[in-house]
C-alpha cells in the first residue's frame, strides 16, 4: 500500500503482489482533504481488537 497526493486529494494505491512483483499498484481509495503525510503517521491510527467478535477495527483520529 502506498499513498500519492493529487492536489487536495490523497490516492491510496494497493499492489497485491508487493513492490518486487510484476504487477503494479492500482487505485483503491480517493480521500479528500487528507494528506499522505497524515496517513503515513502511525500516531493517527489505533488498531483495536474486540473480544466479542474476531473483527478488527481501524480508527483514524
């Protein structure tokens, strides 16, 4: 996964076979008014695992 900035938008790109594979990254999400710098900062995210279900949630602050 990597991020590219286009004006006030940040594009989230996914490369399913990794950077060393033959495939290329494709657009997955377009986010408005969120910088790639903010997305690269781990302090902006918290990974929480619940004990009620096996679902993991990713929260962005």
